[in-house]
């Protein structure tokens, strides 16, 4: 099958991300949520595509990718980590991002750290229930952060695991881990072959176009510093008002 696009190896960025979405759609694939029933997915009978985003660093870029996906009529799967040290899950802007993504029709679940929660089904279910009951509405789907062998291929009854054997194996899974574009060659080939199912993991933070990793690090430090500044001014204004600036801004990472 001839594809109208050659995926660009040169850069991360919104144009490259749009190119990927166009290529998947032109290949005849259907974007799916992880929490759809397996009967509806019917992986053996159609071109199914799970686009997955583990939000390790940047909720802002998760929102941006979600907006681009909505423009393309695509649905994504976003997983947020409750104990991330690069952002606060419980911050107002993160919770608003989760609500906005779900409002666009995307699946939003938890990115589970086994060192904190483990892999036991009941422990994960209790965590999902607590978040829904006390924090923000999310969906019954999870991905695992640095997954152990205990969760690879594992089926859970109460929620969908992105590493479930029905949607994850070596012949269907690709990722941009370690900020590498090496996956693009295989993705192009797999779409051309018409593989019945593809799961692609793209970490939102890598898709902010930057000139260097130094620039990325600076953007991340600036955002975290601003969040800390706002917290200190909001909670201890009499102590820090004379030291910290009131100015803040919208951050890219």
C-alpha cells in the first residue's frame, strides 16, 4: 500500500505529530480508547490503533496533543501519574487538563507506579475509586510506569491494562521512549502492511519542539520554579511577598 507521507526523522514537533496522525488515518486505521469493550475492538477483523500517552513530565503538552488529535477526529489515551515529581497531579491546572481531555472524548486514566501502588488488582481499583470519588473523574484504564514482568500481558477484570496481552505484544507495540524517533521506520512499514492492531506510545513532553535538551531542561525548571513561587505566595504571602515576584506565565512544558 502506498502512503502519501514519509514520516520525518529529523525533529519532534507538532508538524511531525500531525504527520503521524494523517498517516495512520490514511492507512485506514481506527483510533480506539483502551476502555472500549474488546468485543467492539475486534482486533482480528479491523485496523485498530491505540494511541497512548504516558504523562511523565508535561500536562501542558498532553493537552496540546489532545487538541491536535481532536482536530483530526482521532481519540487518544492519556495516563497521569499521581506521584509524579515533575508536576502535581492535584494542582488545579492538571485537574483542568484531565477534565478538558475527557471533554474532548479522550480516555484518561492513571499511570501506575508499582513502587507506590503495586500490581495487585484490588489496590489499583481502590486507587481508581478514590481518585474518582474525591479528586476528579477518570476512566477505568491504566498504564504502568516502568512496568515489571508481573503486569506485562496481564488481564485485569475491573479496568483495562495497556499491557494486556490483547493489545500489547512485540509485533504491535512501538514507542518514542528515550526521546527517540527510531520507531517511525517500523510504524511506516506496519501501516503499509496493514497490521491488524498497533499500539503507539508517545510521551507528550517530547513533542514540544525545542532546539536542544538544554532548552527543554530550562523550560521545565522555569515551570516548576513558577509553580513553587505561586504556592509560596499563595500560602505564605507575609513571608515571601517581598522576595518573590507576582508575575507568572503560561508554560510550554
